[in-house]
C-alpha cells in the first residue's frame, strides 16, 4: 500500500477507499478510478510496473486476487484487532507501519499529531514529480518484504 500511495499521488483516504472494480490492470502499470476531494470521480494512470506487481503480490499473498472487478475493498485488515476482510483504516495502517518499521530497524516512522503528518504528506504530493525518479531508485534497492505493508 505504501508503494501504491507514493507512486499514485492520491491522498491517503483516497487510497484507503479503493475497491476492486476501481483498478484496471495495464501491461506497464494500472489505471485507478477514485473519488477525489469534493466527491468527483476521476481516473489516474500509475505507469509503474512495480506498483501493479506489488498490488498483485499483496492480493495473492492475502489470497484475495478475486477482489478485482468486485465492490470489495482492496486494502483489508490483517491484524488481530480486526476481522480479516474488513477495510483497512488509517489507524490500523499506522500501527502496521510502526510494527514493520521496527522489524526493519527503523524508529519513529509516524508523527503523533495528524497535523504534522499532513504537512509532510502535502509537501511530498507537491514535490512528487521532481523527486519520483530518486524515490523509485531507492525503493527498488529495498527488500520487497519491507514494502509490502
């Protein structure tokens, strides 16, 4: 999900709200249909093979490939607190991110204040086109299991 979020440029709540029928797989990426702020539906191309492959890997590993072309949520909870198949929430995502970061030897990956996090998210979204090449090359050097949040 993190890779999807970084490359797509969508807001986090737009990514959380994706359903199986919102994804159109392409040879070199995918097309995402999403509701943007204000309620309008838009389509956006994510022309990165890695994103498509990571999404398919996530769905395959969670035994949920059948979610494509349905109204079921793409991202679901896989923690003890939630029932499998329930939509992923921002809170459960943050908890999982902290857990995986700790396993990878990273400390403090989330801010306690949502306002602080929002500032960084807005900055990344604005500067995405200037730095996406560097981000992509750094991500490619990381272990795949760290990226599969």
